């Protein structure tokens, strides 16, 4: 479906830099946040996990192997799970060299450092609580961290923060602990179950390969916990044709590693 046939009156989807502008800089690092800002992208997605000593850090995998030099720095510590390392140990790791020599020395940021960098650029955060089953209480802890950094003030709550998870229990917990926070469920629930999700999630955020124009329209017919239509942010769309396709479906947001490509593919409003 060409973008010109998008739903009448549909707004241009929000573009969200997935793990930062992760095509161009190592994912979930401050460099990836800076790259998104440089490209003029205000929304950044990240993934939050917890260290052995209870610090929230920004990393996609529950394991440090793929994106750091942990095997060289701590050779005897297999299987190198985030939850088995302290924050000070993780701060020693190089989270950039795997991506390219220009990023040697990039670190795994704490959530606090990540939020500070977003604040510096006046950016917005789509925060994913990753693997909540591994980290009991991470929802409450994340909300406290957000509050401590000023991310639960009126301005951030209104337009600069969404908390999402693949775990419906985790999304529901965030909503119940802090009903003013906008939330998203990652997945593609059957339409027969959307009314249940609409009790605690403001967004349904599915893989782009799992959706159709009809599915998106059906989701948007439900009102979420704040009385507004459910939104759909779809992932991970990295090419212009797919961006135009899902924009034609009427999605509200597109989560992408290449936010410049997606933005430039979308028609002007
Ligand atoms: O934000 C959507 C997307 O991040 C979900 O998948 O594995 O990249 O966290 P994943
Ligand atoms: Ca994610």
C-alpha cells in the first residue's frame, strides 16, 4: 500500500531510534543517543537490566558477551550474565569495539547516565524493561530511578516517556504502581484479548511482520487506560519500503535502527 493511500487524516508516525541510532553507533550506548540527536531524532528506545549489586544498566541482552569485551576482561566468569556482575565491573568493559574501532572505549551506560544524556539533548525515552522475570521488583526500581532523575514530572509524563515490556505482568505492574506513566505492551495480542490489554497499556507495539492495516485499525478502536485510543508503535523497520508500508497501515510510531532512512521515507504531513 503506497503511503499516499494511508488512512485519511492519519498523522505522520513518530520515529523512534531503536537502541539509539544503532545502525551508526553501538546499540544502547551514549554514542547511539548522540547519533540520534545529530540526526534530529527526538525519541530513543532502550533496554534496561540489573546488575548483581542492583544498578540499572542499559543493555539489550541479559548476557554481556555479544556487545562487550567481557570474555577478555573476566575470562573465568562464564556465562557472563549481567546479573552476575557488579556495576563497577561492567563499567570497566568496552561496549564499542565490537561495533568498530571508532567507538573503542564506549561504556555500558547506567540508566541514570542514559537519561542524563537524553536530557542534555532534550530527547524522549521509550524504555523497555527487559527480562523482568530475572529481576524481581525491577518495575518499582525503574520508576524510582525515573522519579529521581525528574522523568516523572508533568512535562516528561505528558510527552517524553513511555515504558514498555514483552511481559504483560510487568506492564500491568508499572501501570498499577504509577498510573500516570504511559505504557506499551510489546507483542501482537489477538484482537479478542485487546480489551484486557487496554486496561493497563496505552500502546500495543508489535513486530512489523505480524501486522496488517486491519489489525492496526482494530487496535486503535480501543481506548487505553487514559481514555485515549490505543497507539501502535511497530518494530524494527530499517528500510524505506517497509516504512512506507506500515505508515500506510496507520501506525503511530516506527521503531528503527536507521531513523534517518525511515524519517526521509515518510511523506510530509
Ligand atoms: O522496541 C521494540 C524492540 O526493541 C523489541 O525487540 O529484542 O529489540 O528489544 P528487541
Ligand atoms: Ca528493546
